[in-house]
C-alpha cells in the first residue's frame, strides 16, 4: 500500500501538470463575457445550495439522529461546496472530442466555460483548503503561494516561453531537455509543499506557464505512456481500495441518500439554465451545457482524499464515488 500511495501521488502531480499544460493562459486572461458569466454562476449557485444539500443529507443519514461524523461543520461546508463547484476541463475536452461536438458552438462554449471554471476551482482550492485544514494560521501559506504564482506567471513564464520557442524553431529539442522540464514540475511542487499549500498546486501552475499548442501536444505525447497509462491508473485504483459500497446501504434511510446524490448535479444545471436564458440560448442547449459542466475530475477526488485523511469529512467521499463512478470508469478507459 505504501508503494502504491507514493506512485499514485506522483501520478496526481503529473495529472495536475498536464491539466495546467492543456489550458491556454491567454484565453483565460481574455475570456468572453458570456463564458465568464456562465462559469461564475456555476460557482455561486453550488456555494448557495451546497450547505442546504449537506443539511438534508445529514438529516437523512443513518436514523436521522445527527450523529457527529466530522470535526468541524464549517470545514465540511467549505469542502462540500467547493467540490460541487468543480468542473474538469480535460475530461470535458476529451468527452466533447469523443462525441464529435468539439467544433460546434455548444462545444466551444462548454470548452471555454470548463476552462474558466477549472481555473477558478484551482484558485478556490488553493485559498480555501489551507484554511479549512489549518485554520486562520494558513493566511501566511496562502499569501506566499499567491506571490509564488505571480512570480511564475510574470517573471518565469516570459523567460521559459522565449527559450522553448527558440529551441522549437531550431529543432533542438531532445529527451534530455524534456527531463529537465519535468524536473521543474517536481521543483514547483516541492516549493508549494514547503509554503504550506498542496504540492499539486505548484505542478498545475508550472504546466500553466508553459507554452500552449504544439509544445504542449509534444510533451503530452512523450510522457503519456508512463504518466497517463501507468501512474494515473494507480491513483484511481487507490480510490477504489477505499471504496466500501455496503456502507451506503446499512442504514434504513439509504434511498433518501441516493436522492441527495442525484440532487448534487442540480446546482450546476440551474445556474447554467439561468445564465444562458439571459444570453438568448435555447433551453435545450442550456440544459446540455449544465450536464456537461457537472463533469468532475481528479481534483475533486484529490480534495476528498485530503478531507478523508485529515478526517474533515468522511461519508461524502462515498457519495461522490458512487455519483461519479461512470466518469472514473471513462477516465480509466
């Protein structure tokens, strides 16, 4: 188990790096009003409805006696709502590509909105998770991490992009230089780990500042055999080892718990329908977009694993795995 934990954690760092590498920082900084509004509403609605759904769940769980499962209710509210706000850009992109919707108007809107939503999720994750775990003392970790991100974007990025573009133009790129590139991923992860934030934040930021397009495709194709085919499946296998299905059905109110699981997708759908209505989109397209933006990814599982390990919340981990079982299966395939 220890070996699997170590290798799967390296896989998580690689996944965060690829997630940042697949995003176009310029597109995020120059986003359209409609896409940004849909993404922001997809965060606000779950934040408002999340605590209500959690209270319902806690009343239905077990015999409704309100037995205590968490150390701090406020910490659970924060992490519960944060997971509900997340949308995985990489999985949305792959799903749209498989369904031949990537070049349609709805697909482009979904792709851009998912990119913005995923970026906001990383920002919220970086800011809120240290506070939910370490309390008010996490302010120094958050501030130092913000400074690190600004240095990476406005100081390191111009230098790195210039060097990489020059080597690509001269066709001087080789496997040895790729090794140094991947070492930068671990260095950034180590830095954010020292600062008191999760190490995956550093890997994501490092991937975000690297050039998008041809270079990103080259790095992904050269590293996917090991990172995507070996390391990433270990992460999902580790989650499967923690998953106890029978614990859901040992209480008499388990059908009501399944209803809560279904209701967890409602905030994203309602927010998307509400926003797209004002932009003149059809109700059918707004509903489809809301369903697409409900797609979760490894970041939500990472956060729930952290909450599980630190005993912030326990039972919701099982709810999430049931609700997203099909998505995890698609990712592993």
